[in-house]
C-alpha cells in the first residue's frame, strides 16, 4: 500500500492553522481602525469578506486535513475548490485593491496568506492527480481480478 498523502501539503495546512488566527486578528484590528474613513460600500464589502473568509477557512482546513491524511478524494477536491475559488480571489482583492486604504502590516499578512493559498492550490492539485490515478488503477485491477474469477476454467 503506497501512501498517497502529501507531506508538503500537510505541513502547509499545519502552519496555516496557526497563522489564520493571527491573520484574522490583524485584519479585524486594522479594519476597526480604518472603518470610519472607508466609503459605505467598502465597509459592507470588508465585513462580508471577513465573515465569508472566516467560515470558509474553517471548512477548507478541515477538508484539507481529512482529504490529505485519510486519502479521501472528495474531501481533498472540496479543499482544492474552496482554496481556488473563494479564498484566493478574496485575498488577492484584499491585497491589491487600493481603495481599501491598505496598511503595511495588513499587506504583509495578506501576502503570507496568499502565499499559503497559492502553494496549497498547486500541492493539492498534484496530490489529487496522484490519488485519482492510483485509485483508478486499483479499481481497474480489482475489476480485472473479478472478471478472471468469473471466467470459466479451461476444459
């Protein structure tokens, strides 16, 4: 039995679990400080983003741990999709939108978080690819053995 889980992905998830509360505290503190000077639509957008990122990140990290450690393709695929679609674009929006009046500390934590997400997208993709190929091969071999057992013997 070959181990299909990815050590670099698991290490990234481990460090991300400890970095996310720090990122959240810094982002909320800076949002509190700059909230009065933001326009109304940016206030709404930032509060919505914080709620969305907080909920999504908890689910995403859980799916990443379960999918990678237990070698479950659906969970790892869910992790990959949650990383690729809502999380990465939202962090890039927070990082590059100058209308948000970005603070230097805020930019620094967003860069680290974006780096985690970018690495996890790539690592999860290759891990998923390896898992799917191996599981498909196992399935084909199982079917082949089942068909050989059902085939009548010679004579």
